[in-house]
C-alpha cells in the first residue's frame, strides 16, 4: 500500500553573496517531501535563468541552526556576528562559492513542519522502495 506523499513548502527571500559581485535578493523556497524523507530542497529563483535547486540532508540544515555543519558542497552556518537572525547556507560548485542568507525564523518554522510530518529517526519508515525503484527505472529509459 502506497503512502500519500505530503510536502512542506516555505517561500522567502534570500540574500545571495558571491565573491566579487554585489549582493542580490532572490526569491527562494525551502521544500520537503515525505517521499524523500532525508532531504530538503533549497530552490533559488534567478530572474533570467529560472530556479536552481540544491538538495541536501534535512539533518544538515537542522544542525546548522546551532553550529557550523557540513564539509562538502553544502555547509550551513548560524550567523551570530552582524546577522543573528539569519542562517547562512554556503553552496559550492568547483571553485565558485555562494553564501545564501535566510531568516532563521523561516528555517526553524520550516524544519518544525517537516518534523511534524516525519519525526527525526523515523525517516526510514517513510521510504517507499517500490516508488524509488520505479523512479530509477523511469529515469533509465
């Protein structure tokens, strides 16, 4: 029996900083789907090219509210100096890096809603293996 896929979507505005470029404000969304219970998506809207999606661990986003977290392409950093009301998400592609600042209250509310749908530690109970295999086979065609 398939479980219904439920989701959480929070829209906000993010401040994006790229070294050597002026800071820009972009529309952003934080998304979560019970079909992929370990992951969150940060979608950044770019006016000319459309949105860019970054998928990373929900646990990484949660950990980054308290302490710097992550070591790879995505790091999450609480902003204590100068912007205590913001969380920084640092995104890396090759040698390029962008620092995305999002209001801490938005990230916290988003995470609380995701945890209400899928409590921490129960993610494995929400993985639909039949659906995952079907999606993999679909992508292979």
